[in-house]
C-alpha cells in the first residue's frame, strides 16, 4: 500500500492567505482599470461639454480685445487731433503777437524817425539863424 492519501491534500494557512491576497490584488487591479476607464470617459464628456463654452468665451475675449483696441486708437486719434488743434491755435496766437510787436516796433521807429527829423530840422534852423546873426 502506498503512503499517499487518496484525498486531496489540504492547503496550509499561508497558502490560503496567499490565495486571498492574490484574489484581492486581481480584484483591485480590475477595479482600478474600471475607475481609470470611467475617469477617461468623464474627462472626454467634460471636454465635449466645455468646448462650446470655451468657444463662446474665446469669441467674447476676442470681441473685448478688438473693442479695447478700437477705443485706444480712438483715444489716441482724439489726443493727436486735440494736440494739433492746440498747436495750430498757439502758432496763430504767436503769429498774431509777432505781428502786433512788429507793428508796434514800426510805429515806435516811425515816431522816432519823425522826432529825429524834427529835432534835426530845428537844429539846422537854429544853426542857420546862428550863422546869419553876427556876433559882436
């Protein structure tokens, strides 16, 4: 007779623990893969839902940028035209003041010339009278 028993050999405690751990590990791996797949699907769904909102936001941002650029260019144009107007007015005022100064200078010169001529004429007549009178 053989020493081997006909019944299947019972597993030891450590073998049972090892099998339990392997089953848990396999279950955990499967669950992790399921969670990963679900997360990928959720991300794809969210991206699909967010795409129209993103497009609308991009349109709004683009519109706002163009509005800001237009407002800035309008402001710059107004500032330039205002500066040009101020410069034109200042130039006109300077020309007017220069013309008045030249006129005043011409008047002063004219009066000075008349006065000088009058003084010269008076001096000549006085000198002529002095020459005519004999001095005793």
